[in-house]
C-alpha cells in the first residue's frame, strides 16, 4: 500500500506547486520530437522567458514551467512514464511498481503454479497482460482522445481470473493479426482500475472493449477469433467512413474537394472492402475522403478503362484539386498498412488547403523554434463567396509553380467570416477595406506568431488565363521576393501577435451531435438489452399506451354525451353560467405567522400589497369584523392580500420595522396596547409601508382642521345665531374629549384611509430590508 500514499503525496505537491499540464505544449514540440529538438526548443524558450530578460508579468511562472517540462522530457524514464501513464510528478519513480505489472508477484512465485502445481495444463503467459497494462489516467488522457482517429482494443483482466489466463493465447493471436492493420491493443487490470471498467460498460472479466470515436463498444462473444473480431469492427465502423464509387459518381467524387479534403480512390477486385483500408480511411477521415471501387462490378467498366489498372491488384490513387492527374498512386496485390499510411500522410493536404481548424493549421503551418529553418506560410484572406474563386485559383497556380520545399514554405487560405478572432489579432480590427490580402506567418508556438503583410500583391483577378495575366505575375514576383528575404536568418518578420486556436469549421452541429448520440444509444441498447428485457420494456410501453388509449376513448364518449344532452335541452348552459356568476368571491384573511411571512411580505410580486390589521387577544373578536367590512369592496382585486397579526407574537418584528423606518440605531420601547387597531399596507417588492391609526397625525388631520375652523367661527360677534347652528355646548374641552377612543371606534376612519391609499396620497415609509419574523 506504500505506493498509494506516495501517489496522494505527489498529487498534493502538484497542487501546491502548480501542476504541469502538458510538457510538450510548454516547449512547443511534438510528441515524436527527438532529444536534440527538445534541447533546442528549451534553449530558445529559456532565453526568451528568463525573468532578467523578459518584461512579461508571467515570465517567472512561464520560466519555471519551461524548466519543469525540460526536466521531464530530458529524462527518458520520466518521459516514457508520461507518454504511457500521464505522470508528471518528480517522484514518479516510486510509482513504477503500480504500473509495471510485469514484475508484480505477491508470493515470490507464480500464483497459478503455486495453487495448482507445476504440471497443471494452463497457458500461464499472463505477463502479456502486464506488459500492455494501462492506468485510468492513460485511458482518459490518451486512449479516448486518440480514438477519434485510431482504433483501440482494451482487454479487462485480473491476476486471479482463470478465464483470462485461458484466453491469453487467443488474445496474442488477435494482437499479431490486427496490430499490423493499425489497431492498438491495451489491457486494464480491473482490480486496480475499477473506474475504467465501469466507464467502458463491461460487466465481467475477461471482457474485450473496442474504443472508437470516444465511445466504448463491448465485445460480448465468447469466441475470440480473428473472423469474429473483424466482423465486430466492421459493424462498429462509422457508416460514412467511405463511399462506393462507380461509373456514374466518379466525377462528382473527384470534384468534391471543396470540402477541403484530398480524394483517395481505392480499387480492389472484391465486393467487400479490406479491413485494413477501412482502418486507414478512419485514421485520415478528417483530411481525406475515401472512395472504394469494386473492379468485379459491371458498373465500373468505364472506370477500369479510364485509370488503366490491373484488375487483379489493389490500387490506390490520391487526387488533390486536379481530378485528372493523381498526385500519388500505388498498385500491389496486398498493400501493407504502413505503406498505405505513409503515402496518405505525405499527401493529406490540398495544394492550397483552407485553414479550417487548429489541426489543419498544425499540419500545414507547424510551430518551429529553430530560427535558421523558418517554416513560413503564405495565407490568403478571403470570403466564402464564388466571386473569390478566381483569386484562390491564382494563388493555387502560384503555389504549384513556386518551387519551394513544403518543409519550408506552404500556401493556404482562410475565410474571414469563419476565423474572425484570428484576423482581428493580426489586423487589430481594421481589415474591412481590402479583403484579398496576403500575409506571411511564422508560428513560434501554439499562441504566438510573427507575420508580415505582402503589400504589393494584388489578386483581384478577372481572367483565368494565369500565364498571361500580368497581375498574377506581379503578385508571384512580389511573393517570391518577400519569401526569399524572410527565409534568411538575419531577417525578422515585422509584426508579432498572440492568437487563439482556430475555430473548427468541421465540428458537428447540435442536431448532428444529438443524432450521433441517439445512434450510439440505439447501438448500445441493441448490444446490451437481452430478449427478455426487451419484451418486458415493450410490455410496459404497451400497457401505458393502452391506458392512454382507454382514457382518450372514455373522454370522447363523455364529451359526446354532453353534446347530446345540450342538444336535447337537458343542460341549460346559460343558466349554469348565471348561477356561477351569482357566487360571490370569498375574502380570505390570513394570520401573519413565521411560516407565512415570506409569502405575505418578502416574496410579494411587483404591484402587490398586503393589508395587515394588528390586534391582541382581547380585541381580536371586536376589530376583525369592522376590518372585514372595510376591505370587503376590494375583495376582487388580485393584487391585494388581507391578514391580521397578534401583537403578542409580532411585537419584535413591528418594533424593528418602526426602527428601520426612523433610520435610528436606538432601541424603541413600544406599548403593545397602543398598537391595537393599527393597519399597515406592506409593499414587499419596493420595501415600503403605509400606516393607519386613529391617532396617527395623518389620520387625525381632518378632525383637527374642523375643530380649528369651528373655534374661529365661535369667536366672531357679528352673527349671534351662529352658536345655535354649531352647537352652543361647545367648549375648549371638546378637543380633549376627542382624544378618548374606544375599541369599537378604532377603525371608523379606515375606509377613508383606504381611499387615500389607492389614490397614492398616503405617506410611505421606506426601509432597506424586511426584518425577520419571530418563530415563537
């Protein structure tokens, strides 16, 4: 168990110091780079990003990552561990015993031999599994990403699985047969890596899984033969991996290079395509479109005469933009997979490819750190429009006659509307004036480029006569001068920019992804669902459909009966409507408690208010009926809620509400008895409230004004009868008598206050937040 603690400690150290994501990416080299290339790239990067020489704010962190990447890749053992298992920790030598199962032996001798004896007749070469064993990290970071272009067969085993030991010989024969065809084999110890077993969908061991395009397909046959596995692989291959070609569609196929793919034509004297050709077609399907021709078919006779091939041999033709002359061809009785892949890899790009994704950019214009050997790319900026086909054809003509090695200079073009981010980075957003512009770029790494515009180039071509067009000749001359100057070691490109990855123009859309997922689900269900499970699922679906059908039929008959009764007059629809109209809407009064506080106050929708009456246990029965009568006319208003609150329960909340409205930090001492009869209109959304109380200045304002006017009239002496009209018993003590209120008269002015409330003339007290309501 020691390696587990070392693994945890290494992970913690990596998190603390900053994990190294991809050392190859940090140095800007490929995984096949030699030791000299790695050392050369490290020296160049170390000079550029040294903290004493670079003013970049992240120079120190970048320099540390460069050193860590070089330390890892310069150590052959650590590099091998990273390539196989994705381990970047400096203590990876402690982890070898976890991944190197070839030396794994718990008891000092073979466990099978120890258990059954030396003469037990088992194929005990289980070390084959150990040599090919991979970890979950390697499976996630290497196998799954590479499966979009390469087939992987993964065998799940266990050291104590006797079925695994029994099929070692058959598995070795499968490796010897299919590995030369381009299939990669690996094994996973299910006891040590159970997560991979669950992720693959395998339910038992030994079990073989095909990993294809990021999906896992379980091989469920109990017979491990070459024929069965070949049939399984053919069945799981994407159906669009190749196209059947005959005399009718050969021209359409060869002229379809507008999709930015080279055309590969495979002619073979058989109706079933060889598996090796299908595997190669899958490996290059993003860059090469494959067409398969059956030379024995009667519909391919004209095609046989056109290409003049031997009808008994397998033949491969590769075409770029020229559909008449092939750029490469080979004819053999049995084309080896390695030869086939080498020819396709050397010619997988058109003469003038479109930079349609980051992978195409990496292939056409790879990053190059060696200054004496700059790799330049001449890129035409254009739009995806037929009116620019002439300009692209002119640059293609220049590329074919340039005479430069493809290892030094490549020609390409890109669409402005597709790669807007890239063009904005190199043009600083000012590129609308002139579309047909040429730029020479030199990629220093995945994000940094140096570039220079070819200002004298003009590709506004009106004629397809490339040999006599002076504009093309002038552009060709200007391009040659620029390239020859920039290829010199002493010359540097004028501009520099940091760019992001190109947009993948060939990525699947949302609809295509859903269709692919549905097809995968259908295939998965067909492989994993047994007949009895399928019958059970169909029975369940049939039962549900039957229930819906019966319910629909019953509803249909009910509606038909209602229509017939209406037609006979048994049901008077107008009378029913009038009867419903007479039903008075109900007025509900809610008691404000902690569980209803959010619904009545805090979560009120905009425009809604709650009218709340404050009572105590003694006055509750006296005040609720007059409050009910006062708010009864507003019962139909959907934006109003009505409630009441016991002051014994809500005194802390009411005290805090008044304190917030006064904007003071002083604690208020409130007599609960004086709060009885108060009505509050709460606007939960806008956080304000309005107050009614019989002695509130706003509510008593009308009585005081009338008393003042009466006193002024009584002081006049010109009219002796005025006292009789106003009441001769008026005295100075009448005002003090009005201050005496009884519980029965507390809500007498509520109706007038409600009118002013809905007119918007009442005073509003705003608060910052609604206080919490006590739970007790």
